């Protein structure tokens, strides 16, 4: 599975962004497309994911209520809506593919190139 993420940029605190990820290659309804982020000097962390079977997204506690994952299997696309962005949300955001419903990066086997989100305060 190949992944292409886009939509990052420089915004002020309180603003919103919508990140997009398009997948190509073979993948199935039981698989997951997830979002991770890595801030400078920090470990990569899970943000949110969507397993097509069941259709309910799931999130890291740190972003619940502000970030929303949605997707369209017919378009092979998943989106991450970022609302009320804060400086601590500054990071490179990655989309990734897993055969499992997981928050653990080691279970994701394909990664996009990342898109940078910078939030100025």
C-alpha cells in the first residue's frame, strides 16, 4: 500500500486544518488507515485511525474532541480534521496502513511521507 499525505501548513493558534491521505495498492475492509504525528525531539505518537469494517474512528486521548478522522473507501482516502490547533500540535503528521485496529506504530506496515503542521501562538 502506498500513501500520500497532504494539507499541512502554517496556521495561528485556534485555527483549523484538514489533512488528506490517499492510498493506492491493495488493501481490505478489515484494514486500518491511521494518523500519527512526530513533534521535534519527540517520539512518534498515534493520533487517530479508522478501520473500515465497523466504520468508527478511534483517537488518542490527547486529541479527542478536537480532531476528527473520516474516510471514503471508494476514494481510498482518509482525512484528519484538526480544530482549535495549539502550539503543541506542531508536528509532522503521517498517515499509515495497518492490517489491525491498533494505536501502536510497529503494527503499521506502510507510511506516507508526512505533512508538516506548524501552529504559531
